[in-house]
């Protein structure tokens, strides 16, 4: 029997979520964030589906080159920028936009010869304290950028929010205020808002917005569900029931005998585990959807399989589909029960899982 473990990527849902982002930020250009293989959804397939985006943002140079080699002529922004002269030359050759977040990158620009000018986004640290030029240094560094023959002017200005997922926090407003104070007198286009910033902080939308998790149907807010913002799940991760076993009270399941049946029950083994990307630390009670019924994970998740209590599933049989997250089972619910976030679950699907791309009206 085939284990039937697969991920279905609903490109119609992806486009639906993109349209919602565009409607929420009608005066901004949309930079679709497709780093980390489009959050596990497939970078080339997602880029092709989002052909109306104004640009794409990736984390690393190789992702950007892959898009160019596939024929994309969009603005492509590399969020970590370039790290040495070789990479800088690649940026110039492939006509890629670079985030400049550190002074050493300015020095590389000044020292490099024989390259065509590149587009630069100056990133300002407004409180994330990860990447970014300190606000006090912006004018000095911007002057160097302005004088560089290696930069296509005008440069752009950006920052990144640390707490936009928490609407009750005042940190985001503090970051917006610091950004605005810092960029006074600088004429370049601005970009502040990620998915949470786009939906929750309208004043932060500016010239460019950078939707990421919302495109894939995940909520950018820790206290809300994706459906609260009419977002549709794009990824549905599923497998099949490959074994059914009747247990009596007191029998154990899985490694470490960590779960003991409190009464007679029916246990189903599902043909997917952490080797496929299901979280190993999903706690007992984490839901799985079988035949429209949510059933609880019991025992430890194994590399190739997991077990659930299906005593409440009438008529369950071998081969029945088990939705691990996605359509009918919000990924945020599984993430919360696994002490993680939806981003990690999406990105964690492994290469051995079959990916199926589906568009409206054409099946697989």
C-alpha cells in the first residue's frame, strides 16, 4: 500500500491571499516574500502564480539567481544583501536589488570596479537589533551611497518590525516613529510593513509592502486565526492510515511507552512522521483530521509514522486520508500544540514528500 504522503499546494488560494493583500494596501507596491523556497511551497511555482506582484523578496543570492535563470524579470530584492566582492558582482550581473544593512557593504561598493550600478535598499535598525544601520549613522552612510557610482539612485529605505504580530504592543509605533525621524530629508521610496504590518498598521504601508506568511494562508498575528482575515490555507499536508490496532486498557503506544491507553481504544498508524516534516514534539492531543473528525495524536511521533486515537471515527478503514494541517485543520492549531509557529511547519516539509500543485478548475 502506498503511504500517500503529500503536500497539495492550492495556487488559487495563493492568488486569493495575494489579492487580499493588494486590497488591504491599495496605494502600495507589493513585494511578495518567497524566501526559503516560498516558505516550503516551491519558489518557482509560487513566483509563476504571483505574476502580478511588483517584485519578489528572497533571503539569499542563490534564490534570486534561480528566479532570474527561470526567466523572472521582476524586481528581486535580496534581504541579506551581498557579503563579498564576488556576490556584489553577481548582483550587478543579474540586476538584483540589495539590502545594505552594514557599513562593510558600503565599503565593498566603494572598492569594487567594473560593475554596472545596482539598486540599494538602506535598512535601518529601529529596534529589531538584528540587521540594519543605526539611525544615528543613516545620514553619513546615505551620503556615501549617494556619491557612489555603483548605486542606482534614488536608494530606497526600509526597516523590519519585531512585534507587529501583537496589536496590543506599542513597540511597532515606536519603530515607525524612529524610522520617520531618521528618514526625514531622504527622498527614496520606503518599505516597513511585513504581513502583520500590512494588515494591522495601515500607516506603515508606504511605497512598498512585503507580505509573506499571509500569502500562504497563515495568520501573521499570534492571537488571531487566518480565517479572521479571510485568508485561505495554501498548503494541505496529508497522509494515509496504514494500520489499525485495537488496544486494551493499559497498553502503551510508541517509543518510550509514553502514552498508556486509559481504556480500550482503536489506534490508527499514519504513514508520516518527522522524516516528512511533521513536528516530532507534537504533544498528545494535537489534532489530525480523518473523515471530517478531529482525532488526537497519541504517543511520540516517529520518523516515518505517527499514531492517533480513532475510537470516535465511525467506519474508519485502511487507506483513509489523514489531514495533518491545511484544508479543514488550521496550521496555527497544530503549531500551537507543537510549541512552534506556522512558518516553521511550512518550511519543514522534507524533500521526500510529494508536492502536488492545484489551480482552480484544473485539478492537480
